[in-house]
């Protein structure tokens, strides 16, 4: 039986220019999180490299690897040693010319419990993800693990209530959001506070609307997309950190800084989830007979 309470570890980390060093650093932080009591740990989006989508460069497809593959083998061995659940975000090579931004979920025995392929792919200045990633084709998913049933979405997915709702309807108790989001240096002064507040607010709203926990794991630090000494030509991005755990009432129970690496540890109480849904029965009162038009792009 899954426990009624379990501890979540959120690894807010920065990335250097050498992927192998980033992987080793991430694994060290996972060990540290486990030592502090975490039973399920989540890493940021594409944690093995600096955020390379700041430019369009076909050579960077060489960073991708199959799943299962070399990195999943190393992570599975780590999970078996630590006996934890782990969520990690990888650049997946599915076939020649078909690549995904994919979250993998390992159970505490090292089993690859499942994968989630990022559904919503952005295309904004310095976030040129449509060049690299094919949209996910597995839909929204929840996974049974030794600690409980969890769902994972990825970064741009976090702005869409439909993804959160469809994952929660499958029984996910926690929505994990591995993330890479930051400020454009030229915009931070004017828009930075509002951008961060909107990001934090929308995810707290997912927790409230669905009666679930949300666990948001961002990277931190200034990056130019440096991969082995080659950077993007632009001004770079300042990733704002701010990783947090929110409860089913939308309260932020743990939150990281904007400017340093941190490991957040927070608790998930399944009884609180049940209690909150009894008092705010949004899922009960949904008018599923009236929502068919949601599948239209617009209602003209």
C-alpha cells in the first residue's frame, strides 16, 4: 500500500557547458535530497545541458539519446541504490529526425515506470523548441509508483489547465513540472516581477482547481546555451529558479530562491488531498455534458 504521507525533493540546479558533469552533479544532488528524507525526487527540464534551445543548430540533435539508453541506465542504477522514485527530463531520440522533450519516471526498484512526452512546444525568442522537439503523442499520463500516483508535465505545459485537469482526472496526487523558464535580461526590469507572478499563480490555480499538489522544479542561473564552449549569439537568459511545492488549497509550502541552487524538501499528505476535495468538490460538480466545445480552437 502506498503511504498516506511522503516527502518530495525538488532539485533546483544550474547547468554548466559539459553534459557529463551536469549529469554527475544532478546525481549528487539526488543523493543529497534522499539523505534529507526525500522519497520522490524531481530534476529540472533538460538538466544535462545548458538550455540549448536559445538557437537553432542541427548539430545539437547529437545531444539526444534513446530511451532506454545510456542516461536512463545510470539513473536506474542510482534509483535502485537509493530506493527512491525519480523524475528526470531528457532529450529523447525516438528515430532519425524525430526527437522529443521527455520526462521519465523511475520507480524505487529502478524500473522505468513510464515516460511522458511534452505536449505543448513553445516557439518564442530564445525558446526555439519547435525546431528540436516533436509534440508528444502519448497524451497526458499518470503513473503508479511506490509512494503514490503521480503525473508529470513539462514547462510550457504548466500554462494549460487542460493538461493539469486531464492528468488529475487519472488519479495523480501530485503534478510534477520540470521547468526551464527565465527572464530576458532586457525585459526583467519592466516585466520580470509580473512574469514570475503569473507563472507561480497559474500553477497554484491548477492545484486548487484539481485538488492536487503541484511540484515545480526550475533551473537557476544565467545561461547562453553554452555546450562544450559554443554559445548562442543572443543576450542569454536568466533562469529565475523559484521552485516550489503547492498543496491542494494552493498554499505554497516550500519555495526556493531566485539566485542559487537549492534542494527543497516538502511533504505530500494524501489525507489533506481528500479533505480538500470534500470541501471544494470541483471534480464532483463539473458539467461534463457541457464541455464538448473545449475541443474547438475558437468558438466563433
